[in-house]
């Protein structure tokens, strides 16, 4: 739904520009929906659909059924937007110029834009700065209404967070981790590479301390401290290194593992198996998840109630 994108945060800059440009390029226009005393035009629907279609895969773009489904979803979203706008009008929600200034500054920061590059982007989309500020004002006003009427009334209790964590600990698993020492020999200089590789292999066979070999021959991270890598989580290591580490016992060595960059030897110091994360580490994530769920449910309920008393006429 279109309004979902701006329910809490502002829509991206590109969306605003594209919607304006698409709407202006439409020569023949007509009303496709009436919502109380507001209308949705064909150009508005085309603009929303065109923007959303950019996110589809090439195959889905050619699928007529999916395109029609997308068009229907965009129309539903535009209807939602009109209903929220009307509710914000009725509630007397207003936005100051200062709030718009702050929103513009925030958008420039998020998109890495200067004032000049922002104006250029707007001009390329066929939008004046004044028109852009008006669009932002309306978006902020609608978000402010939803925040006031729904968001501000949501409270996630500590006991709800704890209950969710106890029931769904499988959602919050800390991956296995390996404390490693590593020797890396780069293959850039083939002669040096062969000599160092043989020296390390011979040293390991003789039982020489891995740390001494690392200090003598490694050119990788932590070489001066015996190749100490510290704790590395699954997924943070090169796949061949991680596969080797997962099969080792503490104190054992694997290698060489060779790739285009060179050769690796690893010594496993200690392993931490995958395990549920403590509640305090995930409390914030669970709170955000429960808050969003409640927010969506209450917004949907509010929307359904508003629709019951609204005059909505589709003219597609």
C-alpha cells in the first residue's frame, strides 16, 4: 500500500520527484476513484504504478496479471492516502515552515545532496522547489496525524517482550564463533611464496608453536602477535577457512587453504556453538517488532472503520 511507505517516515526523494514527473507527462486524464470529496486521477494512479513497477523483476514486469494486481494495490494505497489526508484535515493538523525546513535538511543528508543538487534533481523531475515543499508538507502532516492518533497510544510492556523472547528464541540465535590464530602468505611473489609456504608446512610437521611461525612468516592480520584473530562469527570468514575451522578441535591446525590471494593456515583456539541470545541483547529488536505489529493492526482497524463511513467510488 502506498501510505505504508510514509506511515512513520517520509517517502524517498525520488518517489516525490517521479510521481510529479509521471503525472505531468499524462496528456489525457480522467477520474478513476472518488473518495468523499476527493478524487484520484488516472495520472496519479499511473505515476504510483510506474514507480512501484520499477521494483519488479523483468519477468514480473511482463506478466499482465501481476501488473494488474500491482495497479490494484496502488489504487488501494492512494485511497488510503486520501482518507488519511481527510482525517488530518478534520483534526486540524498543521505543519510549520520550520518543520518543512528540517525535513528538507534530513532528506538532503540521507541522499548526500547539497541545496544546488536538490534543486537540479527537482528540475529534472519537472518540479519546482515550492511544489516540492508543498508535497513534503502534506506527507509530514499525514504522518503527524497517524503518530498522534495511533502511534502515541501504543505501549509495549516489558512482560510482552519477555514472553515473545521465551516463545521464539529460535528467531534470536547467536551464530557459532571461532577464536583463531592465522598465518597468511600472499602469492604475489611466487618465489617468496613457495619458500614461506614450505617453511610453515615443515614447522607445523615438526610441532613448532603456531604463534612463532606466524610471527616469522605471516603477512596477515595479527602477525606480530602470533596471528591472533580474536573471535570471528560464522559468516565473517572466508568460506574455505570457516569450513576448515568448523571441523577442528581446540589446539589443532588446518591448511594450507589456497585462493587467488595466497595461502592460509589456521589454529583453532576455542569455539562457541550457536546459542539463543540473552534477552537484554535483543530487547530493543523485540520491542520494535511488537510495536510495528501493533501499529499495523491498529492502523488497519482504524482504516477499516473509516472506510465504513466513507463514500468510495471506483471508476476504472
